[in-house]
């Protein structure tokens, strides 16, 4: 998709805030958008640094609103937060299944990879306001906003789970949100035949929601009967992602075209 990417791993909370501040100070005049991905443990409204200290997600996002980051006015700011937002479980409507029905692979809470991807450049990006915005290698052609922009407009905040609840990751396949989101993005915007998709990003998120809702995460638990005999049960749980949008228009990506240019 033609993004410029910065990758940071295993940051304590203060260093995370410092790196975010460095990003805010960048010159975004030649870029079409900002995407920040944070993968960590978390609490409601926060993510954890490797030192266990918490960072407020809203405080971080505020640094990039239209008052504090003028270069990103009229451009989408997309936040992808892969972290728990509490300790509650979304249990299956059916009763928990005894250990005789052993799942193929147990899930674990939280995410053990700490990754911040700062995705900032799209070679062919559409932020639809009725006019195609052509993003070239060293030049961005943008028209002035057709309507005024409030201070917190053009933000898409994607969370791995709803407030108060856990999110899941698999030791082999990774976290539920990131795996499904990447799959749906590839399917929608990175087709092998080069065909351009007419789907928008929020349409893709609905497909991600549907695919995640079909998955079952199995968590072991101990059950004690009246005779103090213990038995292991597996609790089938689900995950529901959430996104909050102040986007003024639609977002659609295109596959980056590479090759030799001939005069």
C-alpha cells in the first residue's frame, strides 16, 4: 500500500510517549494519512509499557487533533489498539464444555508483542470528498476542505475489544484483531489481479467483526464439586472489536504499483 513504516518494540511507558511526541513533530505535508498501531497489554482506556506503567490512549490521540497537528488537518488519523480493555470475558451463550472436548489450541489473554507501526505514506490513497487526491512520490495535491473541520475530526479509532473486556492472542497465529484485519485488508485492497476495490475501510471493519465473532477462544478453568473433587473445564469465549469514527469522508486504499517508469 506504499506506507512509510517506523517500528518500535518493547518500550516502557515514558519512552512510548516520547516516540509518539516525535511523530507529532514530523512534517506531514507530503503525506496523506497517519496510522498508529499499538500492540500491548492494556486496561480500560490505557495501554501498558513494558515497565507496567499505563498510558492513556485519549491523551496520546489528543496530540494529533487539528489544533495540535496542523499538517494532518483534513487527513485521516487511524489508531489500531490491540490490547485488553479490562478483565471481563464474553462467554458463549452455551454452557461451558467439559475437558473431554479438548480444543486444538488454547488462547491466552493479552498480547505479548509490543509493536508500534507508524504508517504514514500511501502512494495511491483516496480520502473521498468528491475529488481524487493523487499522492505522488514527492508531491501531494490536496484541495482545501469543502466544509470546516472540528478539532477532533477525521479520526478512526479501532480497538481489539470493547471497554471492560479482554482480547485474545494465539501463540501460533497471533492476536485475533490483527490477524483478521490483515486478512480482510489483503482481500479488499491487495488483489493479485490488480483490480481496484470499491469497498471502504469501515466496510472492511464490518467484515473483520463478522469473522472474529465466529471464532471461539477456549480458556481453561477449574471446577470443584460438592466432594471437593476438581475437574478442568474449558470455557468458550468470544471477542468483539469496536471502532469509533469522526471521519468526514470515506477511506479506500489501493495497491502500490512498483516497476520501471519509461518516458
